[in-house]
C-alpha cells in the first residue's frame, strides 16, 4: 500500500494507523488484513465501475502487508487460504 498517497490514515502527529496497529494490536491488524483481502477477492469483478484488477490489486496489497510486516506464511499460502474461504462462502446457502 502506498501510504505516502494515503495521508488520510495519519494522525495529527503524522503517525500512520497501520504502524500504530502493528505496535499495539498486531493480532487485530493481521485479522483486519485477512478480512480486507477476502472482501476484495469476493467482490473482484462484481462492483459496477470497478475493474477486476483494481480489486485483486487491493487484495494483494493486504496480503503483502501480512507477509512483509509480520513474517508469517508466504503470499501464495495466504492467497490459497483466502480462495478456500471464498469458495466456502460462495457455496454457503445460509443457516
């Protein structure tokens, strides 16, 4: 993610929200990144006026946030997990 472009995620001291979350709430931050990556994967190509590549790019940005900053599984493993969850969601008929 290009945080130089996204200054709307900074506080009055110029500190970025993602750095705050990384320091004080790392588990919540990682969960939020997974959730965001999944949301973009599910909506990819479905939202009017939004290109498939834009959504998959955002998905990849969130996965890279996990991989690069948290040192967890590699990109392909996380992407595979997200695709697996997406498949289950798409097959889900409700309660």
